[in-house]
């Protein structure tokens, strides 16, 4: 597995036309309309994805975080890990077809599925016995309005040096003026986002971070099911536009 140790990957456009699938993405979000990217939103149900393209996976995180059991006033509303099988399916897709999975840092899905937890200071470390590697990176380095600490899990891809460590601290000016530094720091930028689209805004992937993930996925070349994946790609190439096999 090649780990790039040169200058860190920075924001920028995807260098070439990629061919990959983006799983568990927002309808009409940042992955829609990108050449070569096949977006799977809720309507398509990404749990059904069966290749052959490498993937960028953003499985839902609600059942894996601090409030996995529900809101503080409803602590027994849900059970941790009951996400309809989304994370497990995303993990399987990355392992079978190559690519990268993204989840909030400290996601309980890592330990639940036997993945090693990455160090907070950065760097790729071996995650499991299935060719997986994992790292901790902050999306604030790649265009997000907050630091948004994130864990990545990749299989069969290049492992580029990213911009490791904490990103710039951002304080909302209204919170800073109203509450002072300490509370503004605790609240963070995202807590000050309101309106009917607040959840969508908070969950959105910045274009710069999207492009980074697409470049990682596009580098996928070897997975546990590489032979099967090649056969599927060959079969796809031998089909015409109507889906009929070309002899």
C-alpha cells in the first residue's frame, strides 16, 4: 500500500475525470452533476450498491454519535447502531470495490465494527485485517466553516498525506459578542447555524473536501475482490447504451 509522504493534499479540483459511486449523499447536493460520479441518494438506497465502481461513502451518523440513544430529554428513544445496516453496507462496499468512507471523528461505529481508532494528530494507520487504513483529519482545512473533525477509512487506494492537526479556530461573531470567548468556543460555529435548512448546512460536504475524497477513491486499484471487480467492469464495457451485451 502506497502512503504518500510528500507535501500534504490541499484543496483543488479533481485532476481527471473520475469514475466512482458516491453513496449516502444528499439529493441534488455537491456530488450531483460531477462528471464521472454516480450519486446514490436516499431514493436509490445505497445499501443495495453492488459495484463495480470504487466508492466515496457517507453513511448516516445519527446512531453512532454522542446522542445515538436520542435527545437528552429522550435518552431511550433509539439504540446505538440501529441505522438500518447503512454503515455495515458502506463498509462492505469500500472493502469490495475500493474507496473511502467518511464519518465524524470518535464515531462509535469504528469500535463496533472492529476498526482501529486513528490518532488525533493525524497520519494513516492500519485499521483492520481487510486492507483497511484509517486517519483523523479536520474538514476545516478543506473549506468547512467549522473544524469538523472527521475519520476516514480507505481500502485499495493511495494514502495521501493530508493537512494533519487542528485547523484554524473559528468563532461565530454573534456568539462571541453575546456570550464571550469561552462560551463561543464551546458553542462552535455550527451551533449558530439556524433556519429550516440548518441540518442540511451542518451535514454538507465542502466541495474541496469532496474533491479530495474523489481523488482518493479514483486511485483505488486493489481490493479483496479485485478479480470480481475487474470482471464486472469488463462486462459493463461490453454493454451498449441500451444495456444489451455487445458480442
